[in-house]
C-alpha cells in the first residue's frame, strides 16, 4: 500500500469514469488531487467530482492569464479534508465559461471576480453588483490580465 492510497483511489475513479482524463489527473502530495479538463468536458467531470465523489464545498476559483488562454482552477474539498483542484481553460478571444452557482450558490463572488479582474463572461451568472472593483471602474479594464498596465486608466 502506498502512502497516497486515498488520493490514488480518487484518481482511479476519475480516470475510470472518463477515459479522456487519462494522463490528466495527478497526485502530487497528500490530500491533494489535480486535474486538467477541456472546457467542453468540464461540467460532466465537475458534476461527477461533486456528486459522486462528494467534494461538497467550493473553496475558491482562481483565474490565470496564461497568454492565449485564461485558466480557471476550481478548488473543491470533501468532508475529510481532501482537496481536488480541477482546472479548465478558455481562449482569450472568447473567454466564456458556465456558472457553477446552480451547484454552489456561494460561487457567485468568485465568478464575479473573474468577470471584473479578467473580463471573462460567465453564462448563467445571476445579475448583481460587481465585485471586487468599485462601481466607477472603467469598462474594458481588467487588472489581472498580463497585458494590462496601470497607465491604461484614464485620469
């Protein structure tokens, strides 16, 4: 038996359920499983991890500017302290992802942050106030994009 038995069991379940996830799920350390998934397959893998593997909490969604794409890491946990980091990507030319607020209503703040900081469109995101940028922040200015420069703000 290996030291990372629980983590590898989760990896095996995901790769058994979704053959396209072979080579995409990694166990790098204790209590942590990582996976990359294409945007087109994101929701089915996400739903499986949440519903069948019982990762019942969303801790955060982290956005990344990776050049031609944006990356989105969904940090999920179960009741035993295991963390599953599920990452997907959207092209900068059409940065559209679907909301997860139907599963995790509290994810609304994380998704609003992606909208404000990266200019991502989140389909299905409920109407509401912007977050975290102030109401007067200029349209089209996304401060976590690598190509953004503070000098782009008008005085």
